[in-house]
C-alpha cells in the first residue's frame, strides 16, 4: 500500500504544486482524499487510472480542496468509465454536487453514493473502516482515520494435508469462515496458517488548528498525513487562520505514537521546504516525508 501525492499546496497552486489531493493505493482500488482544481490532470501525469478510484473522502468545502470534484465525476460519466463511487464528506457536500450538475445541465451515468460525516462516526466498508472526527477550522471540516482489516495468514499446504485438507474450495471456505468441519473434526485456520497480517492505519488531518480530536485521529497510525501550512515562527498566524505549523505537526505525531509523518498543504508563499521537516524533527523522531506532487510513499 502506498500514498500517491497529486497536490500539496495550501490555498492556491504554485508553479510546482497543485492544491490538495492524494490517493491511497492498494492492489484492488484507490481512495482519493480531497479533489482540488487540476486533480484530473495530476492523475494523468501520474499514470493513475480514474477507473481505480472507488472512494473519495472530502474534508471540507473550501475551493482549494473541492473545486475539482464535480469535473472529475463528470469526466468519469462522459467516458463511461465503469464502477460506482462512494463519497464521504461534510454536510452540504451532496447539495454542492447536485447544484453544480444542475446549473451545468449535467447528469452522471454511474452510481454515486454521498454519505455525511459527523464527529466520531464510523463507516464500515469491505476492506476497512473509516472514522471521521471534527477538526478546528473556520467551516465544518473533518479528519479521516482509515483502519484496514487484518489479512489472513498464508496457508501451509503441508499442514493442510496433515489435517486431510487438499487444495480446492474447502480451503477458500476455511479462509472465509475461519474454521471448517471435516471427517476428523473441526479444523481452524490458525491450525494451518501463519499469523494474520495486521491491517494498517492511515490518518488524514486536513485544515485545522490544535484540538483534542487530532490525537484521536492519529493514535498509533502507521502513517499520518497532516496539513502543515506554516513554519514554526508563524504560530500566531497559524492560530489566527486556524491552521497548523510544522512544529505542531511534530507534537501531534510524537504524542500519538505515529510511525511515519507526511507534511503537506504548505502555504503558497514558501519556496523552500526543508525547514518544515526540521521543525517537526524537534519533537518527532520517526520518518518524516515532505509531500511533493507526483511522488509516492510506502505505508510500512
């Protein structure tokens, strides 16, 4: 599993950075987070197919996070790209989508489900659960904690044979149910398989100032992707505009037991970025990535 960065600038794009969007990629599909203006072109540049996007999570309705959403949905419909999409976001998101489609005389030719986030709400999906928490911003804004389910361990075929099991449907049933009944009694998956692979936890914290929910979202995450609009010396500006500094990001990561930290949403006024990392490193000693458009980072 890895993270593909499509946009990492905050407020406005720059010559080298699009506004916020990224995709959490696995073998089966992609989960997109936010969808700024120009996101479609970034997907093309990254050679990532729109058909892979199955979920879109929208943090809030500021234009630097949502202006590319309806155009992306319209493109999917126009080219008859198969597959449904589920979107989770704040109150008003469905109205925003429907209004833009209506005034442009557009309609979607695929199934679209829009779900409304609320504080502490859990959305259960096939391969993961996602919990949404309110952030501390000027408009309704949510962070997302994505907890992937554990994967079954690998079956040892020699052990399976010793229990009278051969390759075929019965092994598939065993993996699905966790146990099967045979002539010799009940065989459990743990009898013939390695230990389950623990599912990863990924957290996205969008535009916000410090609040308790940041630590709930980030607790023991394998990777935390967090807005880092300002460098340490602009703490007053961050508070006034309800954003974070890179030093604050380091504090959240340290106190939450995060394994890896991705800093992003840099103010468009910056042209040098290493100090963002240096600020966060004062408190957080784990792996720190500075988000750059079209780069990918593994979730380990």
